[in-house]
C-alpha cells in the first residue's frame, strides 16, 4: 500500500497524482490521509462542538477532492481515505507503519515554498517506518531517468535497490551520481571514485538486465551535483543518512538540503539496520 498525506494545498494534490500513478505501477492500493487536531476529531458536544464539526467536514472535503484527483489519474485504482486525529507528524509516522511508501507534498497551505518541508515533512522524513517521497512541481517533460545518489556508505545499496526497481517499473534508465571533493590544489586520479561506484553497482546490472545505467562521477558538492543531475529527471533517490552522518541525526546533510532544493520528486530511502 502507498500512503499519501494531504492538507488541501495544490502541492498535496500533486502528491496524490504522483502517488496514484505509482500505486498503479506497483499494483497496490492507495490510502489518502488527512490529519486534524485530536480535540476536533473527538468533540461532539459542548461550546466548541460546532467548530469541531466544521473542521471534520473540512477534512472530509479535502479527502474527497484528493480522492477525485487520484481516480482521475487512475480510474481503476483501489483508493481509500482516512481522517486521522492528532499531531500531523506523529499521525503520518503512524500511518507509514506497514506501508510500502509514504508520499507528501513539498510545501503546504499558503503557497510558501518550504513551509511543509520546514515542519511536517522534515519531521516525518527519516522517522517514517517506510521510504518517503516528497513531490514538488512535476517535470513537464521528464526525460525518462531515475537519478540515484551514492556515496559509498551503507545507505547506497538501499538507494540503488529502490532506483533500479523504479526504473524497471517505468522502463527508464538509472543515472548513478557520485560526487567527490578534493581539499588540496592538485588534481587526483578518479580511479578510487570509480571503484566506489562499481562496487555499489555490483550485481545490479545482472539482476536488472533491462535497465540502462549511466555512471556519473562529479567533482563538487553532492547537493549541487545531484540537483543539477536531477533537473528534468523523473525521480531523485538519496539515502536518509550517508557517509559521515552522526548516528543521532535523523537526516544527513545532503538529504536534508535536497528536501528544499530537489528539482523533481525526491525519494528519501530509510536507512536499514
């Protein structure tokens, strides 16, 4: 099952459209959820009962609009909706239990870019029980490519597994990007960097013979390298934590920066332990 969280914003509806197409590709149901405060969900009588009823009705209206969008994208898709009580972060993390994927819009109501990323999405990504996809504006003419960022850390296998599976579903190629920096003034041989990529890819071409692979090694900051590589791509895939991330941090610096700057839908792959 794929779960998508909506809040009534245009970004939320874009997330629903992406999630519906993804659910159809995977042949799994889609569950659309909207979160309201716990008191609004529970209050039936008393001074604020009418306000609570209005909030519940508003939530159901958000869900109905989202369901219409999902069915417009994929009419035969199995779709269910749920109005969840509580804090949005905790409710969405709970909704991710047992899901294959959690999908969110990249920004929420008010049209302020990054608003949702700075609050709900940032609080959910890396803590969810499944992988998370953040949907920004969809490329108008995607080039048929999944971009996967690898860094030689334990996160890379999960990133590549996800990217290859997506490419196989979509009939697209995978561009594997490894960005490196050299602190000294002298250039260095890229052999070590190429070895990192080759080791990360070991066995995957054989398991996915129908997927074309492009290897790209870039000298530069990983965030900028991945942002440029992903411009016009169908999807950018990164790990929730990479090489050098502190154990106590939920998101690594690269994935955290790309929450704000990814030019296409961003998949953040949960670090397996």
